[in-house]
C-alpha cells in the first residue's frame, strides 16, 4: 500500500468488541486472565496494551519494518535504545545532533561505562578510522539538528553490516513520509513522535522501529523491564495525528522550501541551511535518499546574536518556542535554547553559533509566513 493509505489503516482495523472505527483508548492497567495459567493477549499495560499495539503496528508499517515500539517521550526511546549497550562497549555518535541527546550521552550513558565518541560522520574515512574491536553501535541523525547536515545512510549502513555493528538513525526531521532509513541499510530508526508523526503539539512520545530480529527482541525486553512505554491516551493522540501525516508533510515541505528560497535572497541573512537548496553541500545526497526535505531548517543572520534576538523578539505569527513539527510555525535560538546543554566550545566546534536561528515551518499560508519574517528582520 501507499503511505497515504498506510497512515490511515495500518494497525487500525475496526475494534472487534463493538466495531469502533477509531482505535479505542484502553485506559486500563490490568487485564483479566481467562483462567488459571491462561492469560489473554494482554495482562498488564506496561507489557502490552491494545491502543499501544495499534500505534506500534502502524509505526512499523510506515517505516516498512517488522516491529515498532512506542515510548513515553523521544528521550525515553533514546534511553531504552542506549540501554542496549553495555559497559565497555564503544558507541560512535555524529558530532552534530540534538542537545538533549548530547546531554543524555555525556552525562548518563558515558558515566555508565559506555565509551561514547563523537565523530563527523559526513567524513566516512573518519568513521572507518574510529572503528574499534569493541565498537557496538553507530548513532546518526539525518538531517541533523540544527545544522541540517545530511549523512550518507547507505554508506553508514554498509559499514555497520560489514563489521556487525548496530546502526541507529534518528529520522524525526523527515518522518517516514520522506525518508525510510531501514530501506537504506540502517538497523534501527528512532523518532520523537512528538514532532511530525503526531504533528499537533499536544502530546510527547517516541518510537524505535526495526526489522532486525535480535534488536527487536532486546528492545521489547528493555521497554517492559524499564517501563518506558507510551500511555494508552498518548498512543491514541499519536494515532489520530498520524492519519494526516501525508497531507501535512507535503505542505510543511512546500512552505519550508519557499521560505528558504526567500531567505537566501534577503540582504540581512548570511546563510540558509536547507538540504533542498542547491547551495547546500549535500543537496544531491539528500535527493538520492529522501523524497522531500521536511519543514525544519536553520539560517544565520548578519549582525550576530543581537540581530538574532531582535528578529526573535519581533515575530508575530511564528511562536518563539522549542520543539518542531506541529501545524503551527515555531522559531528558536539553538545557542540559548535547544542546544544550551552542550558546552560552548562543543557548540562552536560543530557550527552552532549565536547567529543561528532554527524554524519549524507550519502549514499556514506561505505569504503570511514570509510577511512575518520580513517585518521581523527589517531592512
């Protein structure tokens, strides 16, 4: 089936009890046994729940995978995935990534004995040189947050397969509508379902999706053992949001690209970081492994932080807030907001600077969005 059909039907057959077309919210902690030593399909909602099962089946279908797992937050999904690794294991991570992931890796995972090494994964030679006998995982984002760098997922996947190293890719920015990393050779896909998959800024959630049987078995164990699963009502909200994923992503993509082209010509903007622009250094790579570019990108303003703050204080339609992927347009300052948990020297070394602004372009009319930034930037 095409993805426009999958988002509406996968995992969501009419409920067998009463024929409900929308997946019911099974707001229960406990399920009755059919008899002594005769549990039903579900016994306790941490271990499984019908509403969560529907979401997990839908997520798996969207990525073309065997198994999907839904979590309470994106960070809960990451925490569960990172619990896959043991003390003494070596984990290679791309050096330009979400600030919350950096904090989790450096302040929690590394202190538990996992050797975390940050590497520029755009440089495949650097990746090869970083491999060790105890390397157990490669963690990537593509496009990256907030610099919109694009990684060669086919190449990274092949390196992982050749060395029996698990590869993980955060696919939050593009969603499975535009990019399916498993089809490019990646083992596990991670999402913050808070963002595009849900799309309405009214619930937080996360997901891990895979066709790797060994990884699926361990993720299932960890989800149950750690209790990081998503709640039934949250799963219902994400399922509701998923139904419009295809139509939303088309507008996000169209609006963001139009806004990026407009900004690229503005005299007070020094650089626009959007993979859909021909000026982007990985433009051709982006086109080769994705069918669109999503709705989030970044740009740099002339005049440094003072001008960035002036712009951020002057917007009227864009909302100054963290997060992304909702139907409304958001704007934020990575240096002081989403990536403030990264040390200043680390931020600067990867290119996150005081003049950088990130926008999540919503589905409003593009002329209104351009007009808002135009008045905020000034002439």
